[in-house]
């Protein structure tokens, strides 16, 4: 089956109608996804008030320029996420790149990486 966008047998007028239908469908899909994400975020904030407050307070300081994002503690990348070990201390964070942050939550960090994190959080 050929792609309708590149098929020379389909008239340009029909292709334009198909493109418009596709754009409408994609807009509707994005809106539904956006609404679902808003609901998920609301439920997260509702169920995890302490965590949500810690994230919010830290983001306010970052946006005000009072706290600067650091390099990843494990690999020195500059695009980092803040990781809280204790949500009651919202400004005490370890900066990790997305890859290391995800691996920390999944429990797949190497032993030497875990040792490095423990040195910081004693």
C-alpha cells in the first residue's frame, strides 16, 4: 500500500482534504492528551502534597535565579534534574542528568555511582 501523500494517482485537491482531516485529528488527539495530562498532574499534586510543595518551592528559586542548576553529580552533563532525598528539605537536592535520575528511580545505578551519591548525602 502506497502513502497517499506521495501517490501521483491521487488528485491534489483530495490530498489537501486528507491533510486537513489529518490536522484536525492530530489537534483533537493533542487536546485529549493535554486534558489527560492536566488530570494526572492534579491527582499527583493532590496525593503527594509534600513532594509537590518541594518541587514547587525549588522551581520558584530556580526561576528567580536564586538557585542555579548544577552539573550531573555522576557524569558532569549540564542538562539536569533535581533529585530530593528528603522532601522536607526542598532546597537540598542532588543534580542528576535525566539518564542517571531515571536509573536512580529504577534502581539500576552501578555500585560505584551509588557510593558517589552516598558520599554527598551523609
